[in-house]
């Protein structure tokens, strides 16, 4: 295994890329990281690596080895994965002289373990949602400069002009891992209450990944209802063609948001949780709850919506579909603008044009201001 991993790391010494994006190998982070690198690749030399292993222990070993082998002059952009002590120990092997940037795009409440990891290992923290930003600001012991950049939550999708019309059958589509925080059972119950066994309205749920107990619950619920307009399937390789037949995408996962952005990019109305809408999608109100199914182990909370609110939103989109289709174009324009802003903001963090020492930490498309003298001096070394 050591030889195999050495072959994976060897290109670092020959490609001369001085910016490395590191992300865990999960559905959202991998997609986000790959799109980010592709988006920026025309402007700077940048590479992406993940550290997935065949087991958790091997994953940690790969991460540790990766951090050990990175050149000391690298700028490292690390996405999201700060949630346990073992990862913190592996990340401690990141080269001391590198500029280490933590990008937090997760919408879960940030944990105490994450705070300790960010405090000791990173030079810059970029946060994309207000909840995490507020949590970190309240940590008096955290001296690492924190930048709030909400547009960076947006996936780097190109937008497409499509003529989407109301089809003969109105299909709500949802695709994400089947676990209890993604509220599949609530979605099914809410849909059934609003539409019953109406064959002209369907709910298609596709699991990319699953927890057996959660799947059993969903299948049992489907069998109990005994209707033919709720379809559930399990597929590891999701096909974009599924979007060709659907009328609206429903994204209730706190983490797996890539398909929500894809649906919006191709012109579909997207229904999602209030904390995931980014001002571009149709919101279902909710609140953070500690999940009862794992409350003894979990150190972050999930954003949950009431079944009644999910049902109202589904019905509203169905009844006023033509109105929502008209709004999609405006939402796509927001996505395009966010993409352009993202590119400029990220480039400015990675290869800053103008660096200023000031009263607060903020970044625009052409300058960075920080109240940390240490970071100010470090950024000057990377200034173009």
C-alpha cells in the first residue's frame, strides 16, 4: 500500500502546481471540488486530490501521508472535513510554511472538534453560511481570521437555456443518500397527504447511498400506503437523464446539494430547505434539531422541516407551476452572477492582487482586508 500511495503522490514534484485543493471523497465535496478546480484551472495552476481509502483507517493513513508529502510552498484549500480527532491528527502533518485555507460549505452546525482543528491548523477560515460564521465568531479562543463569503456555497454549474413546460405527468424528483436526516419518510407522507393516489402527480425518490434501517423505513412506508404514484429506487450511478422527465427537483439533504444546483442550472424549479436556498431556490421553513436517532454520538445538528410545510410547498409548486417556471430564469441569472463572483473571490484568496491591513476581515473581487498582522504578512508573500 505504501508503494501505491507513493505513486499517487509523486506527481506533486513534477507538475509544479503550487495550489492544491483537498476534499473528502463524499458526494457533495467531491463534486464541488472538481467543479471548483475546473472552473479556476484556466486562470491558475491548481490540482485536486482526495484521500478516500478502502476503510476508515486507510483513509486516515492516506490523509496523513498526503499532508506529509505536500511541498512546503503550497497553498492548500481544504474543504469541510474537520469533524473528528483522528482527522485533526492527520491534518497536523500539513506543511507548516504552507498557506492553509479552510473552506466550510457545510450547512450543519459546526462542532467543538471542528473549532479546535480550525484554531490550531489553519491560517484562513472561509465560511459560507451565517450560522457557522456566528458560531465561530463566538469562539473567543479562535484567533484565525474568518471571512464570510456566502456566494461560495454555490456549486460551479454552467447554466443552460431549456424550454421546460408542464408535462403530462407532474414528477417531483429527489436524489440523495437515504438516511434519517434527509427526511425521505416525511417527504413521502407530505406528498401522499397532498396528492393521494393521483396518477398524474408522482414522486420519484432515488437513493445514491443508503443506511439499511432508513431504507427499510421508507420501503415499509411505501408498501403501507399502497399507491403507485410514489416510486423508490436504489442506484449508485445517478443519470442526468432523470431530470428530463421531472418537473421539479426536491433537495432536502443538508449536505448533498449538487443536484439542486444542477436542476436549477438546466432550468427546473428547485424546492429545498430554508437554510439551503442561497436566495435562488424555493424555501421550506425549518429549524435545527439534534437527531434523536443518534443524539448520544452526534456533535452537530440537522435542519429539519415540518411535514405540513413540505406538503404546502409541494402543492404550491404544482398549482402555480407556470409562475415558478418564469422565476427560474431570474434564479439562473443569480447563479451565473454568483459563479463569476466566486471565481474572482477564490482567485483573490489564492493569488491576492491587493492586501490591506484593516479593522475587519473581508474580501472583494480584487482585494483582501484582514485585521491579523500575521496573515497580512503571509498574504503579501503570495501577492501577484
